[in-house]
C-alpha cells in the first residue's frame, strides 16, 4: 500500500510496559535507543521513563551521560 510509514502508537501504560521489556534485555540504555527500538518519539519515552522512575521501576545512571536501568535487586 505504499504511503508514509507511521510510528508505533501505544497508550502511556503500554509504552511504560514496553520500556520495561526493552530494558530487561540490556544492562543500561539511553532513552533515544529505547525510542528507536520501539519506533516512538523520544519525548514519549522520556515521559514514560520519568513516570517509571517515580514508581521506582527504573533508575537513572550517570556515567558522563545519563542512562536508564532496571533497579538492582
């Protein structure tokens, strides 16, 4: 059908769940990497990650630049 490819669309809750799934595959990631994998705007990932951080489900890691990671058990 041709046309312009569209980005994936998730509800905020779905996106939060997808972010957790992606983070489970790596030690640490940048929000931009997560956005690329999920085919969504980085701004949407930023909002989801911030909410997940408020809930204690992800942590920010600063190594010269910021990454997001799952909390260590």
